[in-house]
C-alpha cells in the first residue's frame, strides 16, 4: 500500500508541475501576442497589413517563408542584410520596387518575436473565419437632456388644471343662468340699451376674471411652465449632439474604418500617446493615395475628393512630384470641449483601454462624421460611475512601486507618478 501511495504521489506531483508549466507557457504566449499587437499597431500598420498588400507585402505566412532568426535580423536592419548580399533579402527588395523598409534598431529580439507571434495569431484567426460582432462598445452612458419625471409631472398638472377650469366654468355658467332668470327684466333692459349680446367667451372671461383664486392658479401654472421651459433651454446650452458640419473633403469613415478596416490610430496616432487624438496630415493620406486613386469608379479619372488632396499638397500624379505651393486642408472641428474641461485621449485609450466607439459612436458606419455623444459633465460622470478601472498596465504598476517605496521610507518624486507627461504642464 505504501508503494502504491508513493507512486500515486509522485504521479500527482508530475501532473501538477506539467500543468503549471503549460499554464506559464500559455500566459507568456498570450502576453507576447498582446505586446506584439501594441508594437504592430504603432510601428508596422503604416506600410503593412496581415492579410492584404499595402505599401509593403501582406505579412501572413511570413513565419513559413522565413526563419525566426532571419525575420529578427530583417526587421532590425533590412538595409544591412541587403548590403551583405543575403539572396532572400535582395530578392524581396527587388520584388517590391526597391522600397526602403524602416530599420527598427530600437526593438529588442524579444519584442520583434512578439510582433511575429501577433502576426501568426492574426493569420490563424483570419483562417478560422471572420470574427462575429465588432463595433466595440458604443455603450457609454446616454443621458437625457431634460428631466423626464419633471416633464411628466408638468403634463399631469396642466391636464388637471384644464379639468378644474372646465368644471368651474360649468358651475359659473349654471350660477349665471340662475341669476339671469331672477333678473330677466334687468338683463333684457341692459341688452336693449347697450345693444350688446354677451357670447360664451365673454361670459367665461368675465367669470374667470371675477374668480381671483382661479386667476392666481392660472398665473402660477404659467410661471411654472416658463420655469421648466427655461431650465430645459439652459440645460442644453453648449450641447451639440448630432452636429455634422460640411468638411472641405468628403472623407468617408465607413469606407476607410468600416470596409477597409483601417485602425483608427493609423490616422489619429496621438490617441495612444498624447492628450489630443490629432488630425492626420495630408502626407498620411498619401501613404495610400499616391497609388490608390479610385479611377475605376470615375471612368479612369482620379476621384474628385482624392484630387483635392493632391491640390492641397501641390502634387502632380502624372510626374509623381511635389510643387512648392502646398496649402493646409481646413477641416472643421466637430468634437469640442470647453476650455475648463480637461480630457486626455492616451489616458483613456492606452491606460483604461476604452474603445473609440464608446465616445464617438459607430464611427466605422458613418459616411460623414457627426457628434454622437452629448459630451456633457453628467454623461462623463455616469460613464465613470459604471466603468471598471483596468489596473493591469504600467501606469498602476508605477503607482504601486511608488507606494511601496513610501512604505519603506524612501523618497518619491513627481516623475515616478507621471510628472514627466507633457499634459501635466502643456494644458
């Protein structure tokens, strides 16, 4: 029995160790893929996609075509490999019109392997079939502009007031008829002398004016109505939900972000690392539109909207040369917060992991962009009340490290808690 117990004990330990190793490897691979996704979006999406050719070739299958060591060396310094006479590197350089690939000597071998792991994961995901759902959480907390309960209460009071007025009016008319019957002779004489016949409205107006309580109640209701209407009007001052100005170029987010699935940060790169998401310069457009002209939709001619980009850059598509008279594209700003409100895109996108659609709505389906959310203080506060804090990032790691040093009596500087961020001073 003891021998059996010892054998089972050793077997259980072996299984436990094996499971722990599998779990550790799985977690490490998931971390590599996550890091690779961040690096790929910030370093590679300008020229490459996983599934389609862009400025450079599609990256799907690169792990099958080349060894990992070759890929690491190529990504770090492709020109050095070409200069060394590597046959595969020279052939790839010639096949893609001798376009020079940016060298990434700042990346470590492990970071480049993380990018390769991400590309392999995306390739497997694409082979498995299109993912269901998208759009990302256009949730956000939608706040109503007026107090619904207040409006319903006002409607109820107005309806009740009308009923009371109708009842009082009928009572007054009945009393007037009794008085009129008792004073028929006087009423007839007055009507004969003055030649005036009082109508229904006149009777009601006279009875209304005589009844001071009814007049006071009506005035009170009128003042309450004006108060609610004024409050509702003031509450909506500065709220521009649905604002959709005409832009100088009809840029379609539906085509770019929806159909072609271009990452938001490819154009709005500041969202990852700064306070402002930033409007892309025209040279970002030219990364694609120096070759993509949509001529197949305009009888062989360049799209009129793409031609506006060429005009702004003083670019001649025939000679592929730039002139000396470029002019800026005067985009009209849509989302605009008041000067006293501070909003940092990188803090929400990078630290909190908030998706663009949370504030900007289903941007990938908008032919022309409009303001989707009210961007009021109540709307922001409601979102902050329901959004859970994601502490699995470097920002909170730094805070934890700073607090641990404080517990040990060590000094803590402003730089340790984000004091070197540009937005701390350049508001």
